[in-house]
């Protein structure tokens, strides 16, 4: 499957302002992952069933993208279903801080998702590295989100690294590092002397 197939949601259908243009390649996402029918819609993503499909890394990455859509619409369950439950699972989240182990991660994901009322997201993959049992992706997530209680949407652009591990049930998200994308800043050359 084309890695860009699941790039973003339809902006107008979600009530996002159209005065903030997004590139044409980032206008739709196919969330019907189960049967590949090509139906474009917003809302809850339909994820492939666990089992055989979970052993395919590409399917897992598509599940993570669909779960991200649910997450920024206040629904963390699909996201949590993809995450490793092992003690060494970690998060450097977009809201700061860090967590390790499922007893910290599960509640953190619930709290973070509760901050979102609704949103849409697009993904730009920059790199992917795969070994038989570990894989990583590096990408940019561009979102328009309504935070809970906010009157207006906010733009949120994150640089994201995901680390996946092959576990007994298939590929699982072992680590997420997400922080705000900032412009490149070089130190003043005089300050380095």
C-alpha cells in the first residue's frame, strides 16, 4: 500500500477553517482500513483486526495513523490497543514529561486524549528503519485541533519518532517521542568562542 494513502482528514467536513490552506496532497484520508473500500470519512477509524495483519509493519503504521485521528478527537482506545504493555515501553509526549511502563502510560494517554475535543492530522514520513524485530519511523504530524473548552482551533505541528518492536501479538508501539517543530536555530558564532 502507498504510505501516503492515509495522510489526512477532509478539512471542510470537520468544520476546520478554510482560510488556513493545506496542500492538496493532505486533504483526505481513507479510514476504512478493514476492507480498503476507499470510502473517505471523518470520525472513528476502522482498524484491521489483530492477528495476521498486526504482524505487517505497514499495517501497524496505518493503524497508528488512524489511532492518532481518534486520539486527537478525544478517543484513546485505538491508540492504547497498539501500544506495548511491557515494562520498558516509554513516552516523551508532546505535552512534556516522560513515562515508562504501562501503569504510567495508560493513564497518561487517557489524560492527553481528554485535552482534545476534535481535530484532524496529516503525516509526512521522513525516514523508516526496519530490522526483523525493531523498526522506527520519523515523521512530522501537522494538526488542527480544538482543545477541550477552546473556542477556536489551534495549529499543532510535532516532530515524531516512533519505535516499534515485534512482540507475540505482532508489531507494538514501544516508544513515542513527540515535541513541537521549531525553526532551525544556530548559535551566534561569537557566543561559541
